[in-house]
């Protein structure tokens, strides 16, 4: 099997690139030479993992961090970390699980480390009035802002449940959280969101 030397392997994340230079790589099962002298047997295709999951990774990072530049940097780091641990990934499904888990934990840690102010995220989208004929869009944007105001772990649970369509058991595995805690976060968060929506409807005279 011929394993060509690639000067760079890169993918596009909605306007930014992740670049890995000076590595030996071939799609499928092959020998991958990492920076260390250790030779790792790779059984998954990194470019396919990148293509299939880049939207999910960036979207989750942006929803947590609310800052496009920081989300782009974190998404790059997550895919570089995946590349460095590629020998541990057993299948494409395992790769997706690993990426989802890593971006959630990394995003939560990043929020804790710094107080992030939004630069170009959901807040930059103009919110149309109900009279504009886009009531559904209006309600959707209002709900997104309410979700963003939840505590970080509760927000992670809600995003994984309703954005990524994971069931409570899968969420528990991704977040290293007891399933009872996941269900508790979901119940409390939905109660909070319903209450806030009702208050806004009353205030707007809906």
C-alpha cells in the first residue's frame, strides 16, 4: 500500500481552516506518523470525519461561546485533538461521539475561564416583528436567546437533546453525567423556558 506524504490536510469550517502539516496520511486503514516516533494504526478516515462533523462541532461551539472567532479557534483545536488521537477512534460513529463529547466539555471549560461577550453570533441577527409575517422565526430567535441564558451544564443538556436529537442516555454518556441529573436538567430547563416564554407573551400582549 502506498501512503503518500501530505504537506497539509485541511478542511473548511464555514470560513476558516484547520491545517495539519508535515504528516504521513492515507484515507482508510493505514500507517499514520504522528509527531512522536510512535506508529499508530488508523482504521477511520480523518477527512470524512471532518466533512461529516464540522458543521456540528462549529455549531455547538458557537451556541456555547456566542463568539464566532473563539468558536472557530475551539473547533480547530478539537479537530487537531481528534487527529492526534485518531488511533483510538474505532469507527465513524465513535468519532462523532468523541467530537460531540470533546466540543461540549471544551466549550464549557472555555466559558468558565473567560467571560465571553458576543461579537458575531445569534445576537447579530435582526429580530423581525411579529407583524412582518415571520412570527415563527421571531419565536425561534427568542427561544434561542433564552436557552443561551441557562447555566452552562443545563444549556449543554438542552442543546444536545433538541439540537443534536440525542436521548437522555446518550447525553449522559457525552457529558459524563448521571442520567437522573440529565433528566433533572431537562425538566428544570423546560420549566424555566416555558415560564419565560409566558412572561414575554404577557408583556407583548400576545
